[in-house]
């Protein structure tokens, strides 16, 4: 089930305010890749900021965004010259022709940005999703995504004292605070995000669960889908992956 933060119209409208373009190095990293690929599938595209930027920057090829959250896609659809598909990743592939993503076409680049990969929590969901990626990827294509490095323990700072305030498009000042459910169980972290505003009748609470795979577990899931990590970086400046790197940024290719 999609998090309330993505399925609720008012919260989906807040997403780009909370995550402005260029806020960290990931946007430039992915935009470069998208601009040099002929056909791109953005899985968990959310509000579609990456593909919208690519089209604005002159990308003339196939740009396709996939997301199960209609409220997020509603933000993306301001740009009708991009194909926006409502659905989840596990149903994107398949050889039965039922998929509206993979029908008669393969992508040079598949990306999952904004830590969207971490919403894949269960082993079966990860396997089905990675198999779907492989099935829509061309034989010389690349699957590029990032997951937070578990050894950097990012969730330890997801506390109410790190709350942020933003101003929504309608002028409402909204406070956004996280609270992690403890104890953290292995590589799975569940937390709530509470949105409050003096202009709203009541608070909105979204519960999320994310998986923090380490490098070895990630390699094993990729191998199971016929994919292999070609490059891995620990940060958006393409620094090496170390024990303290914030990210595991992976460029995966079909196994030969
Ligand atoms: C944190 S947002 C990232 C959005 C965007 N990629 C970005 O970089 O800002 C995660 C997105 O993944 C989507 N999502 C959740 N489950 C999914 C699934 N099984 N397959 C594809 N996308 C999914 C959510 O609806 C949400 O829009």
C-alpha cells in the first residue's frame, strides 16, 4: 500500500516544496544520465521532477514515469509530453503483454531516485521488482538507483527535534516531523511522519517502512534478477563506497 504522504492530494502537493530541485547532488547526477540515454523509465517517479527537467533541457527521446500514487502523478501530469503510467514496479515487467510499461519496448536507462528503492521491503517484492526492471531493460541498458547505506544509520536523526517547516503553495506553514518506531528490527525501519499546520483542521500522519540493504544483500538480490553492479559510489560526487558513506549508489547492468 502506498504511504499516505504520497496518496493524499494535499501532502503530495507538498512533496516538491519539501524536496526542492537541486537540494542535494542527486538531481544533477541523475539528470546527466537521463540526458545521455535515448529511452528512460523512472520507477517511483513521484511528482516527475527529474523527467520534467530532462524534457525542459531538450531531451527528445522516450521519457516514461511509473508510480502507484495518483496524487503524485497528478503533479507530474502538468507535462503531457511525457508518458506517465500509474502502477507499481512489480507489475511493470512480465512477458504476458499485460504490462503497459514493457510492451514491445526496452529502456536504455531505468532509474529509481529519491530512495524509492527502499520502499521495496519484502524479499518477494524485491525479487519481483528487480525481475521487472530486468525485463524492461535493454541488453546494454543500465539500472541506476540509490539506497541509504545501513552502516551510516540515517534513521537515528529522524527525530522530532529535526522537524522542518515549509510554506505550501497556498501559504499554509506546515511542520514536518519524523518519529522512528523502536526497536529497529534488522534492516527494516518503520517511522511516522506528522504534518501539522495552524491552517489545517487536523494533523496528517503517514506511516512508512523502508529496507536498508547492505552491499552484499543488494548484490545477491541483483544477481537473482540477472543484474550485476558495475559501479558503486558512496556519495553524489562519485566518491568510493566506504563504511561511513551515506549512500550506496549503484549502476547495474545485465549479467553477461
Ligand atoms: C520518496 S518518493 C521518490 C519520488 C521521486 N523518485 C523523487 O526522487 O523525488 C517514493 C515514490 O515511490 C513510489 N512507490 C511506492 N511503492 C512503489 C512501488 N512498489 N513501485 C514503484 N513506485 C513505488 C511512491 O508512490 C513515491 O512516489
